[in-house]
C-alpha cells in the first residue's frame, strides 16, 4: 500500500475547502473528488458539463484553490495522477468497441483495474487505524442498505467470531436500525458502507450514531461521498463501472482484508477458529471414502 490518492496535496486542499465553497463551486469540487482520473482528461467545457456548472464556475473554483486558472489546476492534477492514470487509460482503450463475444473479458478487466487502483492508493496507516478501532470497540455495528446490504451482512457475519459485531441494517429496515444504533456510544464503532447511488438512510443513521459518540468507519468511493463527512475514518475504494452504478469487487476485497487483519490481531484466533470449525462440522458436507466392494458370495 502507498500514500492514498486522496491524501495528496491537491486532494487534501480540495477536501478542506469543500464545506466553505458556494453550491456552484462545490459541484465542481465534488466532480474532481469523485472522478479525478476522468477530470484530468477533460477540457473546461467538458468539466463544466459533467458537473452541471459553467466554465466560469470551473475557473472560479481553480482560483479559489490558489491557481492562476483552470490550466494551472489541470496541470497539477495531471502531475498528481500520473502514476495511476495509465491503468485507467488502458482500461478505456480495452473497453472501446467491446463486442458481445468478448464482453466477459473486458468487464473482468474493470474489476481488476478497480482492485489494483484500490490497492495502490489505500493508505496503510488508514487501514491499520481502522483495524485497531474494530479490535478495540465494545461493539461493531455494520450498516448498509441497497446493494451494500449484502456486503454489510458479509462483513458482520465474518467479524462476529472475533469481535462483538452485529448487522444494524437487518430485518425491520431503517427504523429497526435506528433502535439498535440508539444504544451506540463512545466505545462503539459503526462500519458503514455506501457507494453510488448513495443510500440516504446509511448516511443519516451514521450521523445519528456519531451524535451519540460512536466512531464511524466509512467504506465508500471518494471524499465527495456524503458518508465521508460523517466518518472518523474513511477507506476509499475504486468503484468505477461502465454499466453498473458502482462496482463492488474492491469493497469485497477490502472487507476480506479487514476481517483477516482483525483475526490476526486477536490473541485467541487459533482457539476461536478451532471452536468455530468444530461447531460447524454437523452442518458441512464432508466427502466419505467409498466402502470397499464386498466379495462375491457374501
């Protein structure tokens, strides 16, 4: 893991300025934070259209960030992204002109690129801080709605043997989740997951828990995500997809990495793993050797 893309000087400056920007300039900033690789390839007119703003607003945004204009901002953005831009350019070329007979390979390449981009940009210190928070928590509430509900359920069930984890967004919808989170406090962690299209319920319930003192760990796609503003710690995954609203493969890989890291931090991991395996034996299909053929006449 290397320094996160979102920890670079340019991205940090935009994140810090975001709450003070006017609505028009905020749209420009959010486009940069959500789609930095795309923004690096766009001219001022394209950038303005992409974020439903005017070219003048894009220029004002660049000036507000301390640049002489759009060209200077784009030059620094290009320099910042030089190390990670090539995989996405390659992917764009791979997807261009995709035919039905090779769709599978091209779409698998999307997942591969998202996984590599996430691995290259995720902060090692940020990851370790999240693992430490999960291990130290009195209880871990896992929260996710929509497509993220299934990812949240996976995270909760796999964390449960090694820390006190429960799925807050289970049966009963957002109302039942609110009842569960009402008991959260300063010793608890809420692991919240949302990708575009962002779940309003996830963001509101995470804020609800944060107001009660709980630490919020966000898994989302960029600092422009509404969940990022609520989080004590945020882990950003690449979720670009040419067809779907968001790709989940990098989130799944991140959840697996978090679970494994929590397991390794637990001093009783060997005993707990053995007990878990033994408790599941009655529910697992285990191949039995074929019985030796009986001799004829018996």
